[in-house]
C-alpha cells in the first residue's frame, strides 16, 4: 500500500474500493481473481485478530488516521519550518494550537483535506496545563472529559471572564494560590451544589512552570499513534472470539486460517454449497449417514470422533 501518499493526500473513494476489491479477491482466490467465493464479510476480515478478524485495514479509515496525525503534529510541534509555513499561509486560531479553516479561496490542495480531520482529532485530545497561558479556562478541554463550558453551561453563562486563559484565572498572590472566579451575580441556594461540583473538578489542578502541552487520550503516554487512531475510528466490538486458540505461534498459517474459517462456520461444506444454489447431494463422505456441515465434519461425525480419540490419545488428553 502507498502509505506515504496516504499520509499526505486523501485517497478517492473509488480508488479505495477498487484496491479493497483486489485485496478481497486475492485473499479468497490466491492469485486467481475470478469466480472465487468470499466466505467472510469484509467488515469482519478488517477487525483485529483478537476480535475475530484478520487484522486487515480498511483503506479509507487508514487514510483518515494517517491524515489525522498532521493535526496532532501541528498542535505538538513548536518551531518546525513546515508549521511556520502553514501558519503564515493559512493563519491560526485561538492561542496557536489550531489552524484556521481553509476556505475555498486560499485553502485548496493538500492542507484543506488534512484540516477536515480536525474535529475527530480534537475530540480525542486534552490539554495538560503547564503555565496555562495558552489554554482557555472555559472553552478548552484540560481538567475533565469535555470543556467546562459544556460541563457547566449555566455557570459559563454567568461568568465574567469567558475567554480568559488558565493562567489569568489563577491568583498566585493568595497564599498557595487560588482560582479567581468572577460571576455576574451571587449564587442562589439551588445553585450551590452546582458550584460545589465545579470546584471539585478544579481541585488538584493549578498552573506550573512547565510549558502547556497536548495529550492524545487513547494513546500510550499521551502520544498519537496511527494504529491506535485507526482502532478508535474502527470501533469494533469485542465478540469473545477465541483468537488465542486459533493464532498459535507454531501452527502453520494455512491451518490457523482454516480454523478461523471454521470458528465462523464458513467452511465450504456441502450444506453451504447447497445454500449457494449448487445442486449437490448432501451426505457426509466419511460416515455416509448424515448431512455434511461444519459441526458434523469436524466434531460429530463418527469417523472424525474416532480420529480425534486417536489424536488425543497420542498427546494424553482425555
């Protein structure tokens, strides 16, 4: 896959679909690109191995995660030349963490497509307060899962300093320091519990002498990684698939792949071929007594059970 190009340019949907079709045909055809049956849904194939898939990546989603890394880099990198060029060309908003939206007049090209990934990236980033001079107290995410203006919209509506930074809201002159919170009026009795919850969130947070920084919520040590960003976008549920019993280190890949197909009940037994419209008599070719299905041919067939007994006897398993 052209990973470098995918990390800079947005892949057209028609190209992604075409490449994924080639991948599907190769997976099930092994080089023969025509007439092969695709046994397992592509959505399942593209989930992680520990969740029942093969760990392949959907190209459009991988492209999205790769482009999102530039949003992260713009927020983290300080004086890099590429950032200075982008900043001068398009301008920045807020306190320098984000780039302005690229409009149609000047925002054509590469960066306009990268900017489209801003929303989901910033939904998964949180500020770590240092000096607090580049973080908005009310509207940036720094002390809870969302901005204080979203957690406490009632208090935000009463706040005097809505655009102040964390540094400006901190009063270092009062003993060990305290929050300098100013509101338009005194609180009513029914608002005191809300104020208590607000102060509880602020407890333990205060500016320091370090520089402000940004963290990726889902990443190890707060760092952005494409693999983790992809998993976040994919949002695949845990199916309880016994992956550790399938993908064993010393088991040949072809055998493990067959076991994976069998666990999903997708082995091409006679009953499956009949469902696909093939006119075939369905009778187990081993015992000749019952219809052939995945469970029968691997577990319940009398001949197969005798073979399992021999195998288990060799390894002393009862």
